[in-house]
C-alpha cells in the first residue's frame, strides 16, 4: 500500500513539474555596471519623478505623524507634501465673475514640485447654456490673464506643474444640454484646446512665472486606436494642433482595469508604450520638437465593493482589491523610468487618508484597522521596491522583452530591479559581467497576488546568484555590495529618432516607407519601435527592411501580454537589430504586412551609442 502511495506521489510530482516547465519562459539578464547609462540627458535616478502618490498633506496635516513616519520609512524627502491637488486660481472664477488680485509678492516665484489641476466648470459655468454654440474666446483669455496674474502676485504656493483641467475631453458632453452630439462635443473639445493655448500664452508672457510649466490636457481614456484612430484625431491630435506650441508638457492618465480599457484589459506593457510613442511622434512632426510627458495619474482602476453607494455607510475598501494596483503601478513606472528625461513626473493613483466608507478609500495608501487606527495598505509595497534605490544608471540588457529592468550604481552598491510583465513565470540567467570585489547580495522580492495579500521576502546571499525566477506580477530587487566604489570605464547614451510620417494605413503586401533623418551611429545597440493598431486576429509579424537589409522579426516583440481582452491590439513592437545596419544621417525603412487592416501609428529608432566599444551582450 505504501509503495502504491509513493509511486502515486512520484507521478503527481512529475506531472506538476511537467506542467510547470511548459509555462516557464527563459531569458538572460546581463549587467554591465561599469558602463554609465544616459537616457537623453539623464543618468541620475530621479526619485522625485517616481516616488509620488495622489495625496496632499498641507497646513496642519503636514505634521500628521503617520505621514511623517511614511516618509521616513521609504526615504521620501522631509518637505514632501504630496504630488497633485485640485487647487489653482481658475477655481476662484465663479459664475463668470473674475476676482480682484491682491499684490502680495514680487519677483520670480519659486515653485514646489507638485501638480495643480482643476475642472472646466469655471470656464463653462452655466449648466443651462449650450457652450458648443457660444463664443467663449474673450472669457477664456480673461481667465488665463487672471490666472497668470494670481500666480504672480497673490497665490501662496506656485506649483512647478500647472495642469489647468483634469480629464476635460471625456466630460466635453457635460457642457451642452440634451443628448450627446458628436458635432457639439467636437466644438467643446476645440474650445478646451483653445483655453490651454490662451493659458500657455498668458503664463509664458509673465516672466515671474518662468519656473512654472504648463501641462495639458490630463487625458483620460486614451484609447487612441478606437474607430480607426478617431479618438486620437478628435482629441489629442486636435489638442496638439491648437495648443501644442503653447504648452510645455503633454499630460496623460494610464490605467489597467475594467471599463475604459475594455473588459479588464491592461495598458501595462506594449499598449502604454504605443500611447506615449504616438504623442512623442506627433509632437516631433507637428512642432519640430518632442515635448516631454507627465503621467499625472496611473495605476489600476479597482472596483467598488458590492452594494456600496455614496453615504451608504458600507465600506468601499477591500485589502485584496486595493492591492491589485501595486502590480500595475510597478509595471507602468518601470516603463516611465526607461524614458528618462522624456517623463517629467509620474503620479500613481494612491489616495490619502479616507474613511473606509468613502469612494476612493478603495485606492487608499492608508485605511483604518479594526481598532480605528490608521495603517498603511498594501499600496506601501510600491514604495518598498524603490525605497533604497539611488545613484547613476548603468547598462543592463534583457534577452526577454517581458522583463523590465533597471540598474543603478551608488558608490559601493549596485541596485538591479527586475519585473515580470508576462502572465507566465520567467526563469532568468543572471550575468554580472564583473564580480570582482563583490562582498554580498541582498535579494528583495515583492509578489502581488490576485487572491491574497502581497508578499515581501528578504534574503542575503554570499555570492552573486546565477538564476532568478519571477512569477507574474513579481518584482525582484538585487543589491550587490562591493568592497570599493564602482568606477565607470565607459558611457552609453540612449537617443530616439522619429520617422517623417505616422499613422499609415496597412494594406496586404504593400510596402510602407519611412525616412528617419539625422541619425548618429557608432558603437552600441539599437531597437526599432513600431506602433500598431490592428484587429486582434491580424498579423503582428511584419517584414521589415532597414536600408534594404531585412530585420529579424522572429520571437516575442510585444512587451507584456497580447491584449486578447481588448477590442483590438494597440501596442509597440520592439525589434532589436545590429547597430551596424544604421547609416549616419538619413535611414530608410520599409514595413510590409501579409494582411489588410489597421494602421502603423508611429515609427521610432532607439539608438544607444557608446563612447567605446561595448562588451557584447
């Protein structure tokens, strides 16, 4: 009997291992920590860009002991008050009346590192009026002049980033009576864009506000690809056409989750990449420059609790539902980090202290325990990942497109962060090119589960690990400690070059041509980024020729999952190739698909040029 049980156990173990092995993907992470990396002009890991939350502690709240403890625990600057709030002079305009501005300050205003935003109800203040037919151009200029004067003369705290309106385009239909009407909505979107233009001109005409940057337009639901990119054309393209020259930074909101992103779809991975790439590409084409981006909300839209309603007294906080955003926030922020100086700020949507019965308690960074005391929620694990990381970026490569990676050196420490975007477990070989002088390695793991609370584990190793395995939604932080400070012996600079056209219709077997100019070549590495909007059953494997040389498009080119639960695919293909295929100056690209339908939304060359020849990874 025992023999049968033993054989049965062996059979089950073997079956389990067989199943496990079929769902484990491979890859190699190679770490060249003696080569300092720049993304654009930026090498230093800027903690102020990334360690944020959608909270605000001002006045008496700034001395909140829980907030102070939180900042100390996660190495956040002592004077940090929060990242975004609905508070700016536009909100002082009531019922069409513009207040008097008192003169309290002189000279150039200092700014605080946060975002101030608001709503369009102060511009479109009368709910009975059809603003799609009303000329508000003079009023728009008057509000803009008042806002600039207020910030200059009387506003107590001037933000570094001013985003006049929060998600205005998706609320355009609120500003005319009756049913939704496309023509009327388009007229409102035009007026909102003109308002941003007026605001930018007023602020830029005020020398005292030279430290403040204007953001716009806080885009919600950037499903650009919908209806053959009609959402793009009627919203963001129109905004750039009208206001792009007068705003400093383009802003957008990115969320995983239900509703706006179809049935539980994700923007994490290739979809977020395509959205940001398209904004950059059109900025280059329309304005002749690539303006940076601010992601003023991001993360995951978590569901309300069953039977919850406002003022019902029912809790809208659930620890497991709240925790789901941790995975999304880490996915997305690592994408933003890879853009370097192309991102000026990013704010995960984790809210401050709200009673559990409040709507956005579900997204809280704090909640109340069973004794009524405030405690941090699982959203703290986002900060746990990044709490110690600082220093200069160094070169790190992954053969697996689904593994996000970051490497940073600070003195005697090398920090390596790896994150798994793939639904399946990934087993990775770790190749530290130079281990001389290594004392020890600390290994931190953060796992965000679907059906239970996140898990944090810590381990100390005496030597560099050769392998690491990551389940979906797992982040690993490896801290390599050396006997002496790391000295750089090479540099590598990542630059992007944009094609001379975008948004090209795909026809079966037709070659689409793109020119990319002013490319600088040399030693290094290169990736071709092709943004695509296509039906889910369409091919995502194009034939590609760079300067008449075919590129290899075998293997996985899509960061993250295949978007199977979205209405259609909209993502960026990432195709690595040998940098020797590039020409100095002008480069020609041809792309061909075997089937009809969809569009190429952007084409970008990402070139990493090294000062000296690189160790081949």
